[in-house]
């Protein structure tokens, strides 16, 4: 393949965007762990984003890519099987984190705070591990195996729904998170 496919560029940019949010979430969880003020609007926005875009849009793109890899190179796909099957677990973990945040806001107890911190760090660690595995094993296998024609067909199948936080039009529910990222210069690379 002569150049990297646009679909792969999109997937990698989405990973970079998610990493940015995981870094921000980790700072908020660390503050909460040390009983400092944490910004629950930011935490909620990050969790909402992971439930909205990665869970419903990003992971299905990777699933389409995986199925084509499976057709062309079952051995390579078998190596990546755990990564793709992990998408459901990441979605469940995001929903659990959302519930833990609401529980903590309702109870404001040490127990609920510690549970939120534990679940938040688990969410961060598992997402980072998952993306690293995709970048290290899954994406290179797809780039080696799929032809330009495969990428062209997949590009048409992969959803083009705009990212609600990093896209050209930021959805209203993500405005405060977007403004926070932009004000911290962390959003200098805000793009989909």
C-alpha cells in the first residue's frame, strides 16, 4: 500500500482524542482521591463522551475493519480478537463509571468517593491498554493485509458521523468540556 488510508488516520486521531480525555480524567480522579475538589462537570462530560462516541461510533468502525481482516488473514485476526471483543467490556465499564459518579454525587461518602476513584482508574487503565494493543497489533496487521480496494470499500462503510466534541460542530452537551480543553491549550489539536 503506497500511502496510509484515510480511515486509519481517522481511527488514530480518535485514539489521540480519547487519550487527551483520559489524561484529563486521570487528573480529576487524582484530585478526588486526595480529597481535593474535582470538576464533576468535566468528569461527567468525559464519561458521556465515551458513552456517546467511542462506544457507539469508534468501536463499530474498528469492528468493520476487524471483520475484513478476519476474512483476509484469520491468523492475524485471531491475534486481534481479544481487542475487538473488549469493546463491549469498555462500554460496560463506561456505564459503571457513570453510575458510580451519580452515586457519589448523591451520597458524597468516603466509600462512594473511593469506589469512583477505583473505577475511574480502572476505566483509564483499560482504555489505554486497549488502544495500545490496537496500535501495536491490530492496526499494523490491517495495514499489512488490506489492499487499497479494501480500504476504499471500508471507507464507504465506516460511519462518517461527526465527532460531537472534536468535530467541526460541538454538540451543546459537550460545550463546557470543549471550552475547558481549548482554554488549557490541550485543545490546540482538537480535531476529528
